């Protein structure tokens, strides 16, 4: 096994990775920006290296500084976490050229899945269902109107280089198409450096259900069931749970098999997630693949007992998967609430000093965080300060456990989204499992 891993990230995910490394007997190197010197990941790692000033571009996205830190400390591998460089194929290539193992898939798999058109083309070949849409990029307005009429309205225009919901345009009529098409191209160019867009049939108020996959470098791929991430606000997930209230064993099997086939189609060899939309009639459609460990991975860990980060590290080292599909059993129900340093009504970031901090505990409660009393939340990065995860035998019990844990949680000195989560745990539609991607919009309007 690796002797030493550098973690090219910060916050709760850096700690999450350090914890598994410790249990595996692997030494850890933290990297940090000058704004993060008091961060817990720096204190908990065996060694730490400052890689630059606060702005991400100068620190957590600074490839030269990170590679230098790995060379300086003799780290054999780099774990990129999520965000930052985690889905950057060029970074994966540079690591490998420097003789450092990138703990993630190959640059080639990342490139195919990073381009949404090539991702669609790759999965269609292996029979994975996708929404009707264009097979290639659409380059002019007349062509856009023609294909949209063939697909049937409403349609959605998406950036080929996009993902995660950014830069999408929903179009309800042919008259509205030219304007939306031109705006989408301009935004795609500005946001992703590539103006190319494609067009798909728009699926109204879907569920967002994603399948966790595990793959090794020997061609073995399994899945760990689904997570329901329908509770989102402006494409930011707020609550995730496993299993989904819409999945039957049959649907899980069909989606799981599709996810495994999609992973095999790109020779995938790490942990990853296939995102699907599920419509009102329980039809499912592949959307995109996330080629990294995700924020919400703990809910899957709680219901399967599999340490996803451990399997990711083992796979990167070249070990064979230790589980077969039959070994994976879904037990009970898990829910995760993302706790952000934000105003819980306006959702504006609220950095500042935490004057008092107490995390909930007890049976079935897990807190993945990096903050503590007297820690100052810095304004330079994502506002996620903690993930509160609960596990119980049933969904009802998990909701009650989450409400109890939220009541115990004390974060004084800054505003957090804890009050918002308390409202959701008491919401009738949420309790009844009546959720889709428009849930928060409806809740905020109430
Ligand atoms: C869609 C869609 C409806 N129809 N595609 C948003 C995230 C990105 N992965 C894909 N997204 C969507 N794609 C078609 N053809 C609706 C969404 C969508 C959505 C998806 C999951 C969770 C929340 C969402 C909120 C708005 C739109």
C-alpha cells in the first residue's frame, strides 16, 4: 500500500480522507492556503505545506505548488477530494508524468465524461437510456429550431462543456428558441471556454437519483445503490438520502446495471457517480457522470458499510475490488444535511468567528466537519462547514433522529442553514417522501 498521500483539498473532505488514511496506516500531507493555517486538516495531518495565498487559483488550484509539495514530502499519491482539481484531466496527467499516483480515474475517462456529448455517445453504445436529444453539438439557430421541433417542446439547451446544472436554458416554444440559443452559447463560452451546446427533451420536475459505482484497475465494476439528491437549491444539493423513496428493488437493479455498463463503457477504474433523472412514471435517464468522490458519499457508506474513500485508495494502488455485487446489501436509511455558513432565509454566505460549537452525537449520528470553537470561517471558499449524517432502521426514524440531532447542534457567532433543515424535517411533503427537484422552490415560496 502507499506509505504517504498528499491531500490536495481543504475543509471537511480533507479531514475525511486523513481519517481513512490513518486507519490504513498511510502517512498524510496536508496542503493549505495562508487563509487556512488554523484549519483542522492542517492540525490532523502528519505534515503540512503552505501552497500559496487565499485565492484558490494561487493555492488549491495551483498545480505547480501542489506537485512541488508532493515532491518535497515524498508523497507517492495525491487525493484530490471534490471540487478544485478533482476533475481536471490535465492535473491527473501531470501527476502521472511526475511519478505520482492520481487517486481517481484516468485522464481519458475524465475527458470523455467531462464532455457531455461524448459522455452521451459513450453510454448510448452500451444501451443506457438517455433523453431524446442531439447526438452532436448544435452550431446554428436554424438547425437548433429544426432539431427542437423534432424532439418536441419543452426542450433544454445545455453546454457541452458544462455540468452540475450551470448554463442550462429551458425553452417552451419555437419562438423563444433563437434568443435562448444565442444566450446559452455566450454563457457557455464565458463559463466554460467553449460555446458548444446541445439540445435535449426537457423532463419536468424530475427526481435526481444517482448511483455510486466502485471500479478497480482489473475491469471489475460494482454499484452501491442510489442516493436521492432531489432536494436542491439553485443546483446546490441541500439534503441527500439513501435509499430513494422512489426506488423499488427492480428499479435499483436496472439503474445499477445501467451505471455499471456506463462505467465499463469508459474503462472507468475508480469511484464515481452516475447521475440520472427519474420521471413521474419511474423512467430513468442518464444525465452525467461525476468522476470524483462526492460530498454526499457518506449516506451510501452508512447504508452499505463500505468506506468509499478506502476503496478509492485501494483501487488507485492497483488492488482488486474486495466486494462482489452480491456482497452489497442496503441496510436501513441514511440522510445527510449540508450545514453551510449562510443565512438560512437569504442563503447569503456568513463567514466569521464561531464563538461556541457543539456537535450532536448518539446512536446513528455522524458529523463530518472541520470547524471548532474560536475557528473563523473564511470567506474565500465554499460555505460548507459540516455534513450531519444520520442512520436508522427506517426513513421515519432517520427523520426523527435528524430533527433531534439538529436540535443538539450549536454553532454560535455565525449564521448557518441549521434552522432551514429543521423546517424541512418538519415538512409534510418531505416526511411523506413527496419530493422532486422543485421542492425547495415551493418551500421558499410558502
Ligand atoms: C435536465 C432536467 C430536465 N430535463 N435535463 C440539472 C443538473 C444537471 N446534472 C442536469 N440538470 C437537469 N437536467 C433534462 N433533459 C432538469 C435538470 C434539473 C435538475 C436536475 C437534478 C436536480 C435538480 C435540478 C434542478 C433543475 C433542473
